[in-house]
């Protein structure tokens, strides 16, 4: 993960970090970047870094680990 990013109105205390696998390369004309934040002790929130105030996917700790395992 890289440097902390902009806050999200629905998660005021969350520290968002851009994935080290996010790229400056583009998909069409847009950069492909994902950010994640710990939300409480047992959840992770994921968002598109191009829209920091936009929609967020919330995952339980187990779902987050499953997602990461599938992506590897």
C-alpha cells in the first residue's frame, strides 16, 4: 500500500491507502486505482481512487482475505 489518500464522508476517521498494485497505466483513458481502509476491527472498505467520495464496498475480514487470496 502507498500513501494515505483523501477522506470519505461516510468514513470520516478511515485512513485510505492506495494499493501498490494500482497502476498509472490506463484502461481506456482512466487510471486503474483501488484504495482500501480498515473500518472498525473486522471490516475493510474498498473504493475507486478516482472518485474518493463515491461508492464503497464493505467487506468482512474473512471476505477481504478471500478476495486477496483469489486475486493472487
